[in-house]
C-alpha cells in the first residue's frame, strides 16, 4: 500500500480493499464478471476473404468484479488483441470467434460500448483545449462530479492548463495526459474498464499512483482489465489476477503466487531476488527453447490446460452460466443520444477554440492575406480605370478575388480531417456523437471541405486536386472564350464555381456602365464603350446572375453531401 498525498499523486479514496468473503460476494453480485471460452482472433486480408494471420488461439479466462486483472506478455504476444476482442473494440479487419459472456450472459458490442470504458495506449486530445474544457466536452457536466474526479487523479491544480503538444510550453506532461485519459474513462463510472498499456511513458512514481487508483476503482465492485508490457515488482504485486500470454495462447491465468508455483512445477523456478514479472515473461518469450530443443512457450501453454488454475477458470465459467445475473445496461449513452444540440454546440465550440488558440497559424494566415493584398494592390494601382486597359485590369482583380477565396480555404483545410480522423473514429465508435454532427460543426466553424474528407493524405489529395483546379481555372472566363469550348469539355463549366463566381462579379461590376473611354488609337486594342460589350466579350450574360447563384448553392450542397459520405465511410469501415 502506498502512502499518498494529494499534491504528490492521487486523492486518497475512501474505498477500502475488501478481503472478507461476504463482502467479496456482495461485490460479485453487484458487479460484472467477464468470462470467455474458445476465443480466437484472426486478421483478414484486405478483401476480408481469407485469414492472413491468427493472433489469439483458442483461449479462455475470466476477470471478476472487484479484481484488478493484468494481461502480461512479451511484445507481439497478443495482449492488446485479446483485450480489444473482449471489449469489442476491434476493427473490421479482425475476425473474432468464441464465447464472451458477462455474468453468464452473452454480450455484444452494444453492451460493451454502453457499459465499459476503454483507455487506448495512444493519447488523443484536442491540444488547444484545457483539462476542464476537455472533461466538460466529454461529459456535458460542469458540476461537482468533475471536480471530485480531478482531485482523484491529481489534476485539480492543472484544470485550466491546456493539454498541448510536445513542442508547447506550460502544458500537460505525458504522465498527466495519461491521468487525463484515465479520468475521461471514469466520467461515466463504467462497470468494466479496459486499459491498454496505461503506464507507458510514465515515471515509476506516476505509474505506481495510477495502478493504485485502478485497484481502488476495482475495489468498488468494478471489473478492471489492463495490458502491461514490463511491470515493476511493486506494480506486479498490486494485481489481483494475471493472464500471461505467449504466442497468442495462455501460458497462465490466476493469482501471482500460483503463477510462480506453476512455473516452478514445470522446472522454471524464479530466483528470490528477481522480479517475477520479468522472469515469467522471459521464460515464455518467443523463440525460447529448452535443452531438448522444445519450445518452452508451447510446452507451458499445454501444461496450463491441465493445471488447477485452468480448472478454476472452468468452474467460474460454469458458475456464471448457472447464476446468470441480470445485465443492467447503462442509460448514459441513451441520454447522450438526445443531446444533439448540446453536442453540436460543444463540437462547434471546440472547433473555434482550435482556430482561436493556435496563434502561429493565425499569424501566418493574416500575413498571407496581407501579402497577397499588398502585391495585388501594387500591381493594379492606377490601372483600374474606365478605359480599354482598365477592362483587363478589372477582370484581373476579379480573377484574384475569386481564386484567392476559393483556393486558399480549399488547400488550407486539406490536412485537417486526416489529422483528426483517428480521434474522430475513437469518439464516434464510443457513441459520443454521430458523424453528421461532427461534419456540421466543421462546416459551421468554417473549417471543412469535401477534399479534406475524400483523401487520406495531403499528397494524395494534391495529386487529384491540382489537375482538377486547372480545369476549373481554364473554364472560368478570362483564359478562354466559353463559346469556343469543345463539346466534350463544355459540361465542366456547369460544375465550375469559379466560372459562376467570376460571372456574377463581372455582371455586378459592368452592368449599367456606359462611359468606357476609347481614346487610345491602337488598332490592336478593341474599342469597347459599355459594360454590355464587356460581358459579351467574355461570353457572360446578365440574365445568368440568378442561375449562377443557384448553381453555386447546389454545388455547395453536393460537395458537402459527398464530403459527409466520404467521412462516414472512413469512420464506418476503416
């Protein structure tokens, strides 16, 4: 047991670890025990037609409420794959076979999503938000619950600090981000909590504090299951149960002391001054062989199937089948589904914070606008007059206005969705909000477009977008007389918002103008005396102004619908 102070670690919890058998039975009755049998996990090929690899091979086990259960093993042993399968957090490229139950009843992804929290190994946050803003967004709760939670995880004094990235100053450390991720999962007080490598990137003190808090949370009747790569002896001794994975199979599952005894019975005795976790993981490491050239991992996995610890798992499974406690589905997410307007407000608010709190980007954008305006102003200074040269100069100004306001937002947002896509998928799959709310929020915050959602990376988007833009520019009027377009390319003008915008601005500029001078006696220059002739020169017609506006609105809707479909597809299937 650790001696903890609030300003050093986490707030001391009032929950006491229960050792009495009656109290343990009470915990079991109100908690959720997860049990699984004949569970296998496969990776499918891209067409989902054939199995390319088996990650988990016909395993069984159990995690009881009130216990802190750790899945340990070497890198690549299958720890994260097993936990993701139990939590129903695998992607469509995985195929799951087996029987997973909660309190003896079969469960599905809907139950797990509503009643479990899942802390990923990679921390994903909107870096411009503060700690308290992040929790408000996740919970829509500004009351005492969040304050208590911040005290529990030791972030009360950091509540108004921005999450930030590694290059920022005065932001959360990696350990504090882990604690914030842990606090995020505790917001809904889940019956089951999964954590993938929660101590990664933390110093020993922070890791000890987090494990202590996990054990305190489990003692309240919750089921806590975590993966951990290389636990210290102190952390290892904090676990109630361990599941040792070797090459996709279970080498041992049960109490720590039982694990050491089981390995000793197989001829592998742990030295008294050695970390048991390091010893167990090293023995079953991939490729380790005995003196008889026999794979140690497979030997121990086979021996475990006939051990007393394995029979205990069978007894737990059978007992769960006989009792079959009822599963009370949390109504938290059901309530959230009715909070569309609140979710939309917070999504828009979060998007605006990203824009307002990234001063480097804003300075660059302002400078870019100022530089373009200055250069254009100097180039056209004194040339925009009502004469033959002024016609060309005015059309040049219109071209710059249209192209600058079309291309800059388009290219500026290309990387936006690809960068946020992992976080969007995670929040969407946990039921925080539907994809369309996210997309609407992006549109309202003026930071979303079709091309950002259609392509997975900026280079790929540029490869398709640049040729497309050239076609739009050619058909916008100044470079080519529209009436001379070949039939096979003439249809492009109907989807060219550059053309429609240029025609509208040209009509507004030259409609009703009758005093264009023609004083220069140059046979190479035309003699255009009014605005109607200017429009005819560019194949523009003032009767098209409303059609242009309607077509631009239709194009706007079509591209946003396509953008939403592309985004939904990426969240749904990737």
